[in-house]
C-alpha cells in the first residue's frame, strides 16, 4: 500500500553554503553548514578529494615552504619551491638545491611573490634585500639587478613587458618599473607614488592594478614616452593581502579585505562577494593575520581557493573556502592542514606546508594517510509553514554508486531528537553485477550490464515538527560520497498547540 | 514482551525516537492508561489471582495483597472451611464491640488501609494462627522506569499485549494531532481486544455461565414451562 505522504526536495545545492543565515532561512538549494565537501557543477555535494606529498622527501630538513610554482623556463616546464633558506628545483617531485649564492631568510611570514618575467622567474619577499631570479635548466638562482634603486620589495608584477616592484623598504607606497624589455634596468625616477602602503600588484585588462587598503589604483599606458603611464585611483577599497588577489574569467578580480572577500570588475566600485561567509564563518577568521592569506584559481573546476586563518589566534592559513565562479556560490571550508603558499601544478592545486613538503591537493580520498572529515547540513525547512506540524516519515536520497562507504544521515529539528541512520554508497550486496560500462568495454568480451551511476536509498525520519534538516557525514579514511539530492517524505498533521518549546 | 519493547514498538508506529527519555516517559504514561482501559473491559482470566494471609490471636483486620482490587472468596485452609463474605453492617450488628473471638467464619471487606490496600475484618476475631486463602481480581500497578525491562507476561496475557502497543500509539498520535493515524491504531487495538476476548470466553475458569436450557439434559438446568390454558 503506498504511503500517503508529501515530499520536500532538498538539493541540488547550487546555492552553496550560507553561514550568514540561520538554517530556517536557507532554501532547498542552500546549505547551512559543511566541512571538507565540494559543491559540484550539478549542485551535488561530495566529500572533497584529499592530498598527498608531491615531493617524497622533505625539503631543507622540513623547513616551511614559502613559495612554489610551475612555469616554463628555457622551453622546459619547471616546478620550483623555496623552503626555509633554500631555493629548489622540484620538477618531477625530486628537490634539487639551486640556491647558489643568493640570500634567503627563513621564516614562516617571509613568503614570496613571483612572476614569470619574460623567460625568467623573479621572486621577492619584502624581507631579503634583493629579488631572486632563476632561468631554469641546471642553473642556480641569482640576484635581481635593480640598479640599487631600492631594497626589499614586497610585491611584483610583469606587465607591458616591464617588471614592476612595489612596497620597498624605504617607501611602502611606491611602485617601481623597469625599462621595457629589460628587467635589470631601473631608472632613478621610474616609480609611482600612491600615498598609501601598497598591498599588491596585479595586471588587469589594459591596466596594472595597484592595491592599497584605501583603494585600487590603476596604471595605464599613455603612449607618451615622457609620461608613459597614467596613474588613477579607481575605488576606495583595495586588498590587505596581495597574495589573495585572483583574476578570474569574466574580467573580474577577487581579493581579501578584513571583513570579507570582494570583487572588482574594473569600475569605480568594489562588490563584497562573501556575504554568505559572514557570521558563522567569518566571525572566527583571525583578521590580524589576514595579511598573510592567499588565494588560487583552479581553472579545471572554475573555483577560487582562499587560504585563510580560521580560529581565534590562528596564525597560519588552516582553512580554505572556495568560490565557484561557475555556480556563483561558496562552499567549504576545507581543513585538516596548514599551508603557507600555493600554486597550480599540473592543473591541480598544490600548497606548501610547514614541514618541507608540497602537497598535491585534489588527490585520492585521504589527507596524506589521514581521514577526511566530510559533512554538510541542509536548510531547516518548513514545507507547509511554521504553524503546521508535520510527521516526518523517511528520506529518499539520490547518491553516486561509489563503493561500500557508509554515510551517516542525521535528522535534526528543535522538536525532534537527533537521530542517525546510515546510507551505503553502493548497490547493496552486489557491486560487481552493477559495474558501469566504461572505456574498457570490449565487444564480444565484456558483459552488457545496466548503467547505474546513481542510486537511491531510504532512511527513516522521526518526530513531529513543522521543519527538519539533515546532516550527511563520513569521517572514514579512504571513503567518499556524492549526494545529489534528497526528498523528505512527510505527512502534514495540521495546526497543533505545543505545550512547550523543544521536545514534548 | 517487556515494557520497553511495547513502548518502543509504539513509538516506532508514532514515528518518534525510541531512545529519548521524553518520549519513553510519554509512552509509559500511555501504557498505564491503556492498561487500565483494557483491564476493565471484562473479567479477564489472567486478572484472577489467589493469595494467603495468616491470622494471629486477637487481630481482627488484615490487609490483602497490594494488587488485590476485588476480593472474591476466602477460606480457612488450616481449619478446612469456607469463609463467607458479609457486610460491615451485619458484622456490627452481630458483634457491636468486636469482642467475640473464635474460629472466623465470616469476612467483611473493610475499606483500605493507609497504603491503599484492601483490608478485611474477620468474624469472629481469630483466636489462633490460621492460614486464610483468598481469591481476588487483581489491579495492575502503574509502571515506572525501573519496570522498563521487566516482562509484561506477569500482568497481561501475551495475546492482549499487542493491544497495548496499538493503544499507546493511538493516544500518542492523538496528542500529536494525527487523528487519522490514531483511529487506525485504535481499530487495531479493538481488533486485538476482540480476539483476546474470544479467547477469554473459552477459558473454563472464572467465567459467568448462562443458565442452561431445560432440554440440554445437564444437571441443575433451569426449568421453565409455560402452562397452557386461559384465565377465566
């Protein structure tokens, strides 16, 4: 006999997570809370991938990795890293010391900013007197010739065939430019003064964006040899963390400020993008250390990863929140690690830790052998309004057929005792008989089998309350899940008077 | 089944968490309420019990067992004779100062003691130690949390126990406003009680017999012959 029930569908969760609203104000497409989960392009929520060591042996006796990157030098793709006081060629995962005679001062906060300037890697950290150069091959790193115009530059850009360096030791508000086509020639007056401490440089469209906390300034070419660049303040807000500036498709620039993450599209205004992170997430960000936050654009998934210090007194970046440019939503955080630098290597996010390793993220289903604690919580929705009591019957969940992995499904509501049920992420009992067709299918050899990529499972719901919500979680090593949506079956009871708040 | 099994089965039907004390407390209250309803539907065979007490020289009044609701009969097993139930008025008329002692032949249902237990007075007042056996219709006490893991078999026949599940569920659903669901469970409860009632009627024990027809040739039949004729 069929069950006389109404259905409330939660998901796909294309709106991502919203930490600024109570669960009761979040709709079926939104998430109230999550950790170590990703929102996919169809709005499905899946446990994030793990990370593994890129370099098998720790660099420089386990020193902090303050810079890393991948770029083509002398026609060869190279991976480099700076760990402690040494510069390494880490191509292929084997670290070779290429420090040579350059001076690198170790320190967790002595992080580097780098660019490919033509055919040369140039990096600066605002601490060491001169920038570092590297031409790849078997060369050692060298010292940038800046004609002794300045020392200890912090920010770097390569634009209009010139190298640009900002916030040097004597003038924090100054940005220097090299001669065109020559990164070693610096005119005595070839600089721009902005009046405020420069916090970052980033080419943007036909301009170089110079960030100060008080605004974004642009330098644009004039075509005039005497005054080759025009300086103009565009906005009244700029970043406080130059490594967090990320340019994304659609001619947009994202960056971190003390109260959140902003977007600049080239006009006279900036727009706060991270309202969804306010309150329950951003309130716990250690803003005193935000200047050391950094970000990374992950093109394959059209995601921007922001590495932030989350927690009272948290000095290192231990939390990643992700902005999906495809879905225009937020998800995360990812945690269970601390990072000091990040870059895209082999199209995947990589990040430097504090123990001499580059970690390859988006790899495997564990965090270098540790479990990933993945969970997410839906909105707390009253399908027929706050005044109508519902009896919650069961939930039918659509998930990907991924293996014998148990996902805990917890029901939560004010008037309902939290209850945990279990869903197994495969066809119960006989995975093999439902194996998917794939590229290994061979005519006259392979068995033709049904293509089951998604499955459904039912879990019990309990209690009486106008609203309810679900929490999905899996904290087991080498296990994952992909939940596409869930339908909560309920029976509307009607309007009933509660004797008290909560359980009765 | 144990109390908790009955309560949890009912909570599952209602759709409530079966381990939360709030809901178990509610289910236990309803178990006690439904139990009283069922106990008093009819004279259930499994509600009859027997016990004994001992008399002592010079003591006239005795308390019965704590679960004795309705005393039915008494007998002196030491002296091997029955004790007839009489009224308090007859006792007072026969022995106004309650001073006569001897081998008690009558028993008076004499209210309840300070604990609420039914008490009886014997007449004449016993002058020796005898064992008085008695039968009674019992009362099932209200269950508390400490009884959760006790078996119900000592209180309710297994055949009636499902009615407790449905009865609890019906009352709980009413509380939650689910009248439709409550009626469904109420129907189930009545169905189980009806089955148990038929079974109870077939027990050849403490049942009430209808007077027999005169032509069934059984001894002691009731005979009634309408006389033919006319009044003149």
